C-alpha cells in the first residue's frame, strides 16, 4: 500500500486548476455505459476545473453539444405533458436534471458571449484537510441514508436496502487509513450536518422527496464523484484508490437494479407526488455541491471580482450563512422566529479601510440576547451590549475566529482572535467596536476562550470579586449554578475558602455540581415548594453573597435569607426574560439588613481582564477548576441552541461550532 507523502495545509490537490463556482450539475444520461457515468452529475459551470481540461476559448463546442439536447427535450415536451413518462419515473428525473444542466449552460453561454475574453480567475487549491472534511461530511450523509433505509418508516424505503451502492463502510476504512498516515480526522461540519438533518426530516414526513435525494446522492457519486476521486489519487495519494470509489460487483448492473426498483416504487405514486419528487432535484444538487465545496471552502466568481494587482492574491468570494430574526420576539422564542440567510461575502479589504474579515470558528449562545430581540425593552438604551436587534440584522455575539483579511495593522491573516463576531459563518468587524483581540490557545481548547476564558468567565470573576467582594469563610449561594457563569462563580468561591450552595433544574445537574465541581451542597429548585424555606435549610445562619443568574422567586427567597450587609451580584434574570412575572423582594429587608444589590455587565470590568485570565488559566492548567461546555455543530443549529437555553437543556456554556 502506498504511503501518503507529508502535505502541508496549504499544499494544493490540484495546483494548476482554474476553478469556477462548483455546484453539482444534473446528469446528462442514465444509460448503463461507463461513458454515461463519467458525464453524469458533474459540477455545474466548472468545465476547466473538475473536467480537468484546459479552458476552451469560445463557446462553439458547448453550443454544438447542448443544442441537440435542448431540441430533443423540447420535442419531447411537445409530444408529452411529462417528458420521459413512458419510460418510467427515472427517465422523468433525467429530463428534469437535463433541464437544470442546459439552463446553466445557457447562462454561461450568454455570459461568455458578452465577455469573449475571459478574465483571470483565482485558482482552486484544495488541501488534504479540506478533502478530509469532504470525506467526513460525505460519511455523515451516507450514514444517515443507511440508517433511514434500515429503519424504513415507510415500506417503500425497504426496497432500497442492500443495493450494493452503500458507502459508509468504505468511507470508514478510508478515514482510518488517513488516520494511520498521521492526519487528524475532523468532526462533521455545517454542510454535512445540515444535509443529514434535512434528510432525516424528509424521511419522516415526505417519502417521495427523500427518495429523490437518495437516488441523486448515489448517482452523483458513481459519476462525477469517481472522477474527482481518481484525480485526487493521482495528485496526492500516489495513485492509491480509496475504498470510497470501489464497489463489489458490476457497478452498471447495481445502478440499473436501483433504477428498476425506483421505477417500481414510483408506479404507486400520484402525479402530484411524482412532481413533488422532481422538485427536490435541484435541492439535492445544491446540498451535494456545498459538501463538495469543503474540499477548498472557497467560491470564486470571476465575473464580479476585480482583477488582483501585481503581488496581490486573487479576491475570494464565499457564501456566508447568517442567522437573523424574522421579527421582534416578545414571547417565548420558537424556531420560526429565526431565518437562515445566505449572502455573498468578498474576502478582501479595500486600501485605507480598517475592516477585518474573520472566519468564525465558534460563537457563544447567551440568554441575554432575547432582551435585545424584543420590540421594546427599557434596557435597550442603557448599554451598547443591550442595543436592540432589528429583523434581518446580523446578530453580534462573542466568538472565536481566524482572520482571513485585515486592513488593521495589529491583525494579520491567520491570527486567531476573540471578540464580538456574528451568528454567521463569517464576520466583517472593526477591532475597536468588536473588542477584538488576538488569543494564545495556551494549549487549551479554543472553546475555552468563549466560555471560561471569555465573557462568561469574566462575568463570574467580576461578579464575585469586584461586585460582591467575597471574603474567605463567607457563605455563597449561586443560582443557575450549572450554567456557564454560575459553574465558574461557584468553583472560584470554593477555591477562595467559601461555603457554596448551588441551585439547578435537574437531579443530573445537582449531582454534577456536588461530585464534579466541588459545591458543598446543591438542590433541584423544581422539586422545592418553598424556596425561602429551602434556602433557610441550607443556610441556617444566613447568606453573605448571592450570585444571581435568574431573578424572579429565587431572588425574593435569597433576599429573605441574606445576612445583614449581605450582597447580591445581579448578573442575569433568565426567569424573567420570557415571563411577565417579575421579582418583588421585600424592600424592608433591603433597608433594615442594609443589603447591597448591584447589577453589572462584563464590559464594565475590562480593566481587570488580565488579572482574570492569569487566575483562571492557572486554575485550568492545574485542573483545579472544570470548564463545562455544551457544543452544537453548524450555523443552522443556532436557533435551537438559543431556544434550549430557556428550557434548561444546556449544561455549562452553550457554544456552536461553525468550522473546523
């Protein structure tokens, strides 16, 4: 077996190729011949890159090929209402796919007619790391298909079991081989996760649409996918053929068997159901194309980008997926309140501009954002951290990313940074307004720089030591103690010599507080009928410091149990964000016990940030504190992750991973 030569992250798989937007194209034929497999499901609009031929000057050859196809299709339409119907449903799918194919060819033809001298385009330079992302996401999709077919929620799915086209086992072997060569296998990324979830949703409620995706996914791989695999093997694998591109038995016959089964299953479908299936074809190509893009992670559009100056890199354009609210949210949030938009973003900075383009790696999910999403809140005018979020507007959030381009001399391409980014895959920010700073991983996971070493950690530190001014030997109560802020506040109080009790919303979280984080006591507030009596039981002599993350009844009960000169560090009021009921502590208690209640924001204490980092990083390094993190994958998971905060789904800091 050939060994894999060491390849740097920047080494190209196809160094000499010129690439245009690689979106999967429709098949031109589903016949049994090997040549038909080679021409089917090639990426659209990339004749030079993925066909591995030099660009052809002019378009006459393209037109000579496409005109007969269009003519045949139009002739067929004039005879029958549904092209290909007489030959079975697979033939109908072929006609729809061809229509997509020739439509895009026509668009390219019109464009090149107007621009006979093609402008230079940036090279497509895939990396081994990018190719691994493609394989990992492909495996997730094939695993999902296998699982759905095996489960067979609809009887028709069972027809497609054990077709011989399955790819999961082969991909597992290939990824193991890469691992043996010393490569780190990444986690699935957003395109694969998004498509897998979409397939799962379709499979439960829309069998015709699911079968369309099943069919197109497998046929895309047997055609264009095989060609790409061969070129990868030639370029970087010393002609090693991956298992992903091998099948047991005659591939043409395996494909024909699936066609026959699909035609048989579709016989029972109504015309409306067939049409619905056909409508999914373009979506299946789009999802497959997005996964293919992982190989390079860049989309180039030569017709819209300026030519690079001498010594400059060619400008790149990426598709940036952004989460926004559809409208103001004044009730409990639901997923339909949010939208996922795709926007083109040019990865370059104009001369004289101090913008910084960042590829977001991780973003923070925080409950306080709901207050900014409301149509009105008195707090929205009090601080820049609380300003109103408008519908369709990018939602800023703390995050960690990598600089792709910079007009600021303090930041350069490749820097790892933390600061206020966006709920999106990419952000364009300014250093000052986004509080952007370079970070040193210090050998710790990057997620730590969002949670325990980020604003959540600073909030815990500042609330405990700057606001409450906790002293050794004092009694401390922390609400929402299994959350990102509360979990660290409790641990720091313990390390400072305090007696610490925490509240949480499940028995599992209570056990975690006592057994893993070292709290002296903890209780499940949902099982307590009288919170005032509960706190009296745990603090018979009273509470010195209450670190409040929830407000509401818990704040009332804590104030009732505070000692004279007790302090409340008012960090958050999550129980009140989505409820009309507000806290009403007894004011006489505040007066006669001389209780200090102080609200605060992490941004108020940037002056102690270095002290905070020094303390907490030391504790992390010596394993005296634990970092609790709850990580979701993919920009499309942001809405559900956010909603889960108000249901108590998370343990620790809620983070969404956006890129490898």
